[in-house]
C-alpha cells in the first residue's frame, strides 16, 4: 500500500469555546480527487485550511506527504514549528480561495511569477516562460499584462489556479472555488479543474458543485457539525447515502 | 464633429451639426446653467480686482519682495527648511512603519510599548518637545553607552556638543512625526484584505517578505494621501524650530525684517518659497499616488475618449 498524500487522525480545532472540528479521520490517496461537501459551518473550509496550516490543529495528527503539519515530533512531544519552517512545509500544497485573493497591485504575470522568484529564488527568465505555459493552459495566455480587477471573476480564479500551480505543488486545495462566481462563469473554472484532475494532480476540493463531485471525484466526504458523517465513492455517497443527515442535505441541495 | 466652446459664459446656443455617417444619432442640446454662469462671472471679476489691487498697492513693496526673493540668506533658509522636512519625514516614516507593525503585534508588551510611544508624542505639544531636546543637556549632561542600573558605561561625549540645535530640531521633529505616521500606516495596513495574508502565506511567504511584497504596497494606496498632508504640514511646521535659533526659511526672513522693518514684503518672500516647495511636493505626491494606485483604479489605465456630444 502506498502512503497517502493527506492523512488525518482525530484532528480537532476550536475557535474560542466553539469546537469546529471534532475529530476528523480521513485519507487522500496520491493522484486522487477528494470532494468535501456539507452544510455551511460543518468545518470543511477549516479542515482545508488546517491541511495548509493556515489554521493550527489543536489535537490529533495531520500528515501531508508523510510530514506532520505545523509540528515536529521528538521524544514523544510535539514541538510547534518556527514560522519559517511552516512556510516551507506549505510549499507542498497550492491553495485556491473562494474570493481569488489575487494580488491586486500586480499584473497577472507578476502574480504568477511572484512566489517562484521571491520565495523559491528561481531565475525570472525560467519562471516567466513556465508561467506563460500555465497561463496558456488556463486559457488566459494573452492577459499577462492585465491587472486582476480588469478581469472577470472566472478569469481571476483561473489565474489563481495558475499562480498556485507555478509553485509546482504536490497537492492542490480548493476552497469553494466557484462560490463567488456568476453562474455563467462557473463552467470555465470547473473545466480547468477537471483537466488538472485528468493530469493526475492530487486535489482536495471543498465545493457545493455536486455535479462536479459526481463526475470528477474519486472520493466524496460528507461533513456535518465538525465530523465526517459519510465518505466513499461519489456513486455511494451521492447516489445511495446511508445516513439521515446526508440524505437530508442532498435532498435540499439537489 | 464641430468643436464647441467649453466656456460656460458664452451665451450661444450650440448648433449641433448632424454627422452624415451616423444617421441614427440624435442631436443633444446640453442643459445650460444660467445661475452657475452668473456666479462664475462674478467670481472672476472679484478675483481679477483683488489681484489688481494687490499688484497696484505700493505698500506691498513688490520691489523689496523681488530684491530679497533670491537673496543668499533666504535661499539658505529655504534649503535648511527643505533638509529639515526631508530628513524628519524620512526618519518619521521609517520609525512610524516599525511602530505600526509593533502596534499590530500579537505580543501585548510590544504593542503596548508602541501605543505608549504614540500616546506620549501625540499628546504633548511639538514646541515643548523641541525645547526639551534643545535643553536635554540640563537633564543628561553626559551621553554614554552602557549597561542599565548603573553598570559600566562608555562615555561618548557631552550632550551639549552631541545634540546641536539642528540635532535637537531633527530629533524633535522626527520622533514627533513617527507617532503620527505610525497611526497612518497602521490604518493603511488594516485596510488590506485579510485574504491577501492567506494567499501570500499559502505561497510560502512569511513575516518580512509578506509585509514588503504584498501588504505594504497595497497599504501605500491608503497611506499616501494623508502622508502628503503630513509632508506639507511638516514643511510649514519646521518654522517652529526658529525657537531653537535655527535659521530656517521663516527665521531668515524674520532676521532680515527685524533689520529693515519690511515685515510684510519679507513674509511674502517666505510664503512664496513655501508655496513653491508645497507645489513641487504635491507633484511628487500625485506621481506616487498614480504609481501605487496601479491595478486598483482600473479606469485610469484606459485612454479617455473625448466626450461625445451626441447620443446614439
């Protein structure tokens, strides 16, 4: 058995006195697509942010590419990592946000080459050539000189995907990538994600697009109130749900 | 299309010429504003008569103004005012940035120290601070580097020698300015969307790089207009240092008119120089604002089309 790209064991997270994650166990296999679905407030986004250590895990263990996220384990104790180490470990995963979060003061090209140049310290010439390939891949090869605000939401999100890919991550995290988009722009972003999945990228997607989940996901995980209620292949979880809460959620969404 | 007069005072009714190639366009007669036009005429008359009055009034002594405008004493004073402004603002902005980041620190001690600094330097008059630094030798006759609580120390020199009047002025102006700039920069940093931190962190940035590359350039847009205000008020605020007997622009003018009793003409000379420097600084402010507004105000990038007088 190969090791998983992401492995969570009893992951817990609280904000103040509110417990958001109440012990999450799951595995994301290499090269697979996992869709996290569930009602708002169920902890999907928080869990996704934990994978990238944008939120600290309070208890349990979360491994990404066999490395413990945010902590170093020595002599039976967990030591919180230095910020610099955490930043290094984040390079394994690329992240795409609901509200794009492109850098508005940089052009599209500058957005894409920023981190490879200034974080990885790679030569600008190589990075720019690669970035052009990525922009072509998301269908925006001619918009390198534009500023993000001059683009539509769908275009901005495709740039955000290219920006994350420029770091050559082993894993891509998508936090409701189409929720802030006008309905007619959702398709173009999902198409890019589909092609990424076909190319073999490991992906964890928080989404409300059940059609996308059904079509692309290898594994669908239904979360509610901070726990994993049900998980499995999409035809099982979406087509033949076993739990009442899953059924109730799907009947509202579908 | 015919070029029309844009001066509102022309009472002509514009006669739009129909353009032959766009037969669908309908001629539009712009709305006229007779009251606005009348007010504009009155204002122009008032302005002209006031200007004429000032120019013709012999008691302004314009000949004296012109003879002193480029006098070496005034020029040196203007130069010193400019140096005081540039140095104090530079130190003020640098220290203010540090204070702003400290103020936003998660460590309560660090943020409280910054808060205390800002509280103190904003809460006491600048004039008092300047006189305090000027008289620092009365409190600390000797300046030394050493360990606290009476530990061993290396004497650097007498405070009177080390802190000259100019040094006291720069110290006072810079430290005071830092407190104001800290609040302006804190506001700018606070205006940047929280998602920008997430995005930068997700790309592997941390601490200083995240601030320098992502947050501060965006904060600049919000920070610049009030900073321009600060620069201009600093330029004029430097005239306070005349209490420390530093011959800045205003003090130089005062020295001259205390000899020749031409008070008003010399104040005009000083004012003209202040105006000139303010104008030049505003020009640079505009350029900077445009530089850091890139990507935000999308409309400024597009070439403006000439206003069409016809609606299609």
